[in-house]
C-alpha cells in the first residue's frame, strides 16, 4: 500500500495554440492522503481546472499532458490506456463540475443516470441498484426520492441538480472526488447547504476530495490543506487554517487581504494587488508574480523560485516570504 | 412634476415608490389553442427606497430576487408596470424616449458581464466617445478625443490602448472600460449591476476601489446591485435585502450587519462564506418559490425557520423597527 | 491599410487557410474564374454574341486534339460555328454575374428584414417569419420556376426570381443571430446612451452578426449559380442570345446524341468546377467562424 492515495509529481500540461504554446500547468507537485480534503485555489488562468482535468487524462487537443507522473494508489495514471482510464473514471475517481445543467443529460431521468453508473461499475442486480439509487438520493437530501427518481434534470432547481450530480459522483464509492467549482453557479444559501453536504458525505464515504475553486472562503470552510496556484504553478501549500492565518507567499497574502471582511472595522480602500495576471503567452522571466509583488527584488525578476519548506508543513515558492517568525525580510 | 402627492426630498437623487415589474411568458397560437393559462412572472412586487446624493445604496439578494430587474427598470431599460420613479425631483416613470434624453445623460449603468457589455467590433475610443458625441458633451471629435483620453487615464489606461478592441483586454480591464463609458456623459447617478461578481478576487478589489474613488471625484451616487454581502458591507451606506421581488429589510448598513432582524437577512449573513469563521449550521433548507405563483402570505414563509401560522396567510408590511424597516410578523 | 494587410497575413485565419488544402484549392479555382471572366473576353478567339462573326462552315468542329479539330477552336464549336471556349468564358461571366448580384440583393433584403424582425419582435416578427416558413415549405426551384414561367425569360426577371427565393435564408439566419446579440449587455449600453432603435441595429447589432452572413453568402453564390443553370437548362432562364453556362449545357444536350458530346460536357464541367471551388471556400469559412468547432 502506497503512503499516499494520490501523488502528483511535476505534472505539466500545455496547449499548443496558434499564438504559441501555453504552459497551463507547469510542474505541479502535491500529495493527497486517504480521506483528505485538499483545496486548489487560484484566479482564472491559474491552471487549477486544467490540473483537475489532467489527473483524469481528460485533456483534449490542442492540449496535451507533456510530462510528470500521477500516482493513484501506487500506479501511474498517465501510463494507463484510455480503456483502463475509462474504468478508473467514475469507479475510482469521479468528478463534479461547476454547471449541473451541462453535466446531466437533459433527456434522461435522473434515476437512469445514476443507474447507468451503477450498471457500468458494479455487479448489483437491477433491484439492488434501484434500492441503492433511492438510498443515494436520500443521502444527498432529495425529498421523496421514490417520486423524483423518474424526473428529468429540468424539473430540479440548481441546488437540487447539484445534489443529483453529487449522488452520481458518490454512486460507486470512489476513493477520490475532484470537484471543480461545485458551488460557483449556486446562490449563497444553497452553496452553504451543498458544501456542508459534500463535507459530511466525503467523511461518511471515506473518499478523498480535491476542491478546485477561486473562493478562498469556500476553501477555508471545508478543506484540510490548500494549494494556491498562480500562472500554472503551485506557489504556496499548507494546512488550511495555518495558511490563511499566516500566508507566506505575497500572492496568497494579497488575495486574502483583498477580500472584503464581514466583521471588524472597514477600511476606506481595500488592499489590492496591483497590475493583472500576465498573459500565459508572455510570462515574465523570473517569478511570475514578481511584476505585481511589493516584496520583489532584482533576483525575483531573474530566477524562478522553487517550492521550499518554510515552516513545518508549510511550503512556498518565494525568495522573500512574508509572515516568517523572525520577520527577516532578506532571510533565505 | 411630482404627482405622487409625497414631498420630494432634495437630498435624494432617486426615489422609487411601489415599483412593480412583471414579465409575461411568450404566449403563442398553440398555447391559445390548448388553453394553457398565461404565465406572468412577478419579478418586482412593490419596491420602495431612495438613494441619497453621494451615497451608495445596495440591493442584495439571491438570483431571481428581482434586484437586477429593479435596476434595469429604474434606468428605464424596461417600462415600469406601476409605481413611480423620481429622479432628481422629476417623475420619469412615464417619460417618452425624447423626454428621457436629458435624463439618460445623468443616469448610466455599469454591467455585470465584462465580456458581453462592450461591443466587440468597436475600438475602445469609439466605445467611450460614442455617448459624448451623441449627447454633445463635446463640441467636436477633437474635444471628445481629449475627454476620452482623460477618462481612460482616470480608469487606468495609456493613450495608445484606446485604439485596441475589447478582446485584447482582460475581464477587469474591460470592466474599467465600461466604467469609463458610463462616465462619458458626466452622470450623477450610476446603477451598477453586480459590477464585480464576474471578476477575480484581486481584480475585484481594484474595481471596487476605482468605483469609490470616482464617487468622490465626480460626486456620484450609486445603486449597487450585488449578492456578495462582504462586498456590500465594504461599499454601501444603506441597503435593502430582496427576496422574491420584495424588500424584506432595509436600513443603515451597520444596524443590519450587526443585528439583522428578518430571518432571511439572518440566514444570508450566517451562510456568507468568510475566512474568519466556519458556518455553524445551515439555517435554510429548500429553494426560492416560483415567482409565477406568489405565496399569499410572507414570501419567505416556505423556507423560514421561525414560521408561524399567520405567515402563511398574511403578507407582512415593512415597519420601522430599531432604526430600519423590516417586513416580518415576528416583530 | 498596409498594416491591416500585414496583420491579415499574420492572422490565425490565414495560418489555418494555408494548412487547409481544400480551402487553398477552392480559392485558386474561384480566383481562376474571376480572372477569366474579368479579362478573358479580351483574349477569346471570338465574340460569341456577335452573330456576324460566326461562320456556319465552322459548325460541329470537335476539340482541337481530335480529328478534324482546329487550333482556332480549342474546345470545338456548336451547330452555328460558335467557338465553345469563347462561349464558356462569356457564359461564366453571366453565371457568376447573376450569382453575385442575386446574393448581394437577397443578402441586403434578407438581412434588413431579419434585423427588423429579430430586434423588434412582436407581430412584425411573427408575420415575417410565417412568410419565411411558408416559402421554405416549397422547394426553392419550384418557386423560381413558377415566377419565371409567369414572367418569361430575361436577366432582370431571373435576378428577381432568384432574389425572391434567396432572401428567406438570410432573414432567418440574421433573425436568430439578432435574438442572441440583442440580449447582450452592450446593446443595453447602447440603449442607455439614448440611441433610437435603428442606430442601435445598424451600429451595434449588424457588425456583430456579419460572420455567419459572410459564410452563407459565400456558399449561396454557388447555390444560386446552380439554380440559375437549372432554370436556364429548363428553358426559363437567360435569353438564348446571351447563354449562361446552364444554357450552354442545354444547347449541347440537344445535339449530344449526334456525337457532339463536347458542347455540353465542357460547360457542365465548368459549372461543377466553379461551384466546387466556391463550396470548398465556404466550408473553410464556416469551420473557421463556427465557435463550436473551435
């Protein structure tokens, strides 16, 4: 038995477009233990969604996975054939997408969509499957599952549809669930319900979860660990609580500060990160964040910082990390 | 001018009273033949509030609560079904397009989707100059050009960027171009419909800061439409919380954020994701009822954790309580 | 201008064009025909419309590489001694002229009606679209045949008939594009400036629906040429004195079984080649401009 459920090493995914090659994911490393919830956060263009799709080998041309290894239960997924991956998707690893309307087939009842998953990946008889579907729908909080089983997706509200999607994702008890912005399309009151539901079910089913989102508040709500991505690289990683309380990478710090607070005194102006995310076609030479960074020095413009251990369990890719114990700015 | 009988308060730039907006779903020959009943969506159901000069007033709520429809009706993109709109002391509710012309100059809008709100075939300079030239805010193209460059400078662009097309800019930049366009005619009032909800967090802060700087510089008043309470708390002075086309609570920011009275406001505040605390329990279950068949009683009754029997039968009216207005039978 | 041209050659469109053999072949064919009809008449051995220049002694000459063929008539002659190659160059001119004029007219009319119907909606929209539905429920050829039979041969009448048949396609496509565009916020922004409907339609909506129009118009040039050829073949198209490619096929067909195969086969191949070229180009444009295929 491998130490980790998932171990991603130096994953690289690029897109070859007319204007040039885009390194959407550029050397990403992370690990995930059984039952652990990892958040991958970042802004648009950070590469967090592409990372999620790459793990499942769901990259279409003009994109391709150009390097790295993805060990899932000790086996490298990137070496598997499409046929083998199809068996793993759904059964071992399942995915929840942002828009429940497009991830459900509008012409099929929700019962038969869950049944499809069960028939494909289990040996249950038709009657057993029926029972399992009812159990699953109850589990995700759909009232009167026996009546709703024959309904079509459009007969459900957005929140209810996302519950159905979660039921499908959990149907065959996968070891890992990758959720890509699962609550972004939902209203806050529904978002809270879905997050709670996912947290409880992941715990109950013992699955691990990778939660991909742009919303640090959502991450702080339910993840154990978090990885922050910027321009295709992980720039900081660590236990969620610790990282949010004391961010080391200036980008993480800037992101956290720019979120308006719900309590405490209001500042007349929000602290903001100046400038904007550079074009992936035209990344700066050194650290991608250097042109926007208030702590950047000559060195940051020249060399690309590697991820390094800054304090127990805390890694960041920065020459001048913030929030260090002695607060020695030049400390390296 | 003012036929509502109410006194106009000169401190207010905008006064909205009993605004109603409905949409009728398409009703074709087939529907007529099959006798399907006409479906009317009750989007806004008698909303009243005012925006003071130089103030930010926010309307907050979840999707489908009618907040955007309210804004679009106020700027007269939609014809109000009933109610009155008093802008700068003028009753503009029934203004013809010709009568609206001088008003248009003074009330502009900032849109939600930076990718859809700029004409992809217009250069940035054309986008910003078009309103100026149309309203003769500039004597000629030359003067308009100078003004356009000044506006672009204010929102953070270099002169040479004026010749580019929208697709050459990022979402945050496009939003700033949209703001420059809105400012082109020297407006006094801006309706901002979810201006930052499509933007990344770090860009969101930039745009919010810009909007607040502009308020001071141009003496603007904002109607700010949003679903994100933390953003609203940061920018607004007063706010109204909408549910199913009704305002359920309305008042000063600090009073509402510190002590929300309506159960819906309480729920919204409890579930708003923040960094500093974990959501203890989810107080609401279920979904918003259909705006086609409005409930007879309180619009929130079907999801309210403190529902009483009167809530099913009687619709509560807004009452002044503890320095704000709240529509709830609990009080 | 120079800069724009430079930009075009560096653009993704041009890059993809070069990598698409079909599109390149299509463009070469279309350019070949354009050059031919523009400058061809200066080089053709004969002016086929000049009856005085014809000599019955030259009738029924086969192509020059066959026995009895002459260099003066590279592709042979017809029963009146008319040089086939010259007739084909002049015929292409008529076919392409009709194709372009009809596409231009029906595109302008259809686009205008589609814009108005889509933007304003309501009764006007229902009325126009029912008209479109009714017309589309008859085969286009039948409608054109009917009109031509009622009014008789002639260029003007032919252009009229084909335009009547053609505008519906543009109207329908434009209308559905307008329905998508008018929901976008930049249209709201234009209304908020205070612009009245027609400036909004022409300054803001129209420029944003041009791409599908260009694609359809390109493919339609080929379709119109074919329809014209069919009508002329059936004897209700262009006047006999100025034959289009379709009429040439028809004239040749009448003597086909007397062994004069060339006078119908060559014009037929010309039509095929021209329409093939236009369609290759149109398909490329359609793939390029269709965001769903990207």
